[in-house]
C-alpha cells in the first residue's frame, strides 16, 4: 500500500475548495490517513521546496505558500502517487486535462490549488517533513 503527501495550497483554502478536493480523493477510493491545517513560515516553505531553490520563481513560490493556511494530508492507496497526480492535473492549469483539480480551480501556474509528491522518495521525505511519528499511522 502506497502513501503520498497532498497539500491544499493557500489559494485552494481561500477558494473554499477544501471539501471538493477531499471529495475527489474519496470518490477515487483514496484513503486519507492523516490531516491538519497549518500556516507555514518562510523558512518551512523554503525547506519544503528546496529542490526549486535555484529556480526564478522560488521566492515568489515560497511567499505564496506562506500567504495563508494550507491543508496537509497523507493519502493512502494502491498507486496513490500517480493517481493523485492524475486527479491534480498538469502544473500549468492551461495544460491540465478536463475534470482535473487544477483545470477546474487553478488561476495561475503558481497558484495551482494542490501539491502532490511525484515519486516514492519525495513522498517519504515530504510526509516526514509535515507529520511526526505520532501523527503517521503505523
Ligand atoms: P507541486 O510540486 O506543487 O505538486 P508540480 O510538481 O506539478 O507541483 P513543480 O515543477 O514541482 O510542479 O513546481 C512546484 C510548484 O512551483 C508548482 O506547483 C507551482 O506552484 C510553482 N511553479 C512551477 N513552475 C512555475 C513557474 N514557471 N512560474 C511560477 N511558479 C511555478
Ligand atoms: Mg513538484
């Protein structure tokens, strides 16, 4: 059974689509095994997106990620990393498939509603970045 980290980004919370995003996960048979709302500091956002630190959008992205609360979830299911990425749609909402979360709710390449881990290694890192051992079910 695979696990992945999902975030509803500050724009998703502001757009009032927390329930809709969760509904899409549950409708797809994905199980939510941990969840919390947090407001990241700039340092925490920089640590999370450290792989992008050389990119031109790094400062803007980490400002955006600290602009309001986010919802962090651990999702569980067979092939959940790929299934979640499919439900999310392409990074750029203009290229996202019909019916995906980003196609339906993103308004900007940066303000794209959700984050999802992209591989087993990043999923493990990201789950442990957001959740401690008492919050991660065995
Ligand atoms: P995420 O990692 O958030 O799930 P992703 O894997 O689809 O998204 P990445 O390439 O990892 O996309 O980029 C991380 C995030 O950085 C994007 O989700 C988006 O918010 C922002 N981003 C990516 N490319 C750009 C860009 N060209 N301009 C501004 N922001 C960008
Ligand atoms: Mg990514």
